C-alpha cells in the first residue's frame, strides 16, 4: 500500500509510551487525579502493546502480532 509506513507507525507508538511515562501529573487532586493516573496507565499499556508488535501485510491485510509470552531466559 503506497504511503503506508508501518515501521514508522510502530516507532511512534513506542515514543508515545515513553512520553506517557514522562508525563507530569497536573495540579489536581482526589477523583480527578485518580482518573488522570488511570488514563495514563491505560495509554501506556495501549501504546506499549502496539509498540512491541511485529507486522505483516498480505493481500491488502495489515496484521499486527504481539507476543504476550514471557521472554525466555537463555
């Protein structure tokens, strides 16, 4: 597919995951603070999952594969 840069997309997701980790907490408290923290945790997880994906593009179908198996110590 012309113009599709999957490696670039995956790299941007990796960068977003790092940015979420570095994100400062705004000066809010209570429920708003908890909501912000929860959203940051979800953003980090989502961005990290896509950032760790490998991909294939076959017959017009982009497939992202994410291995959730723990790494083997070798």
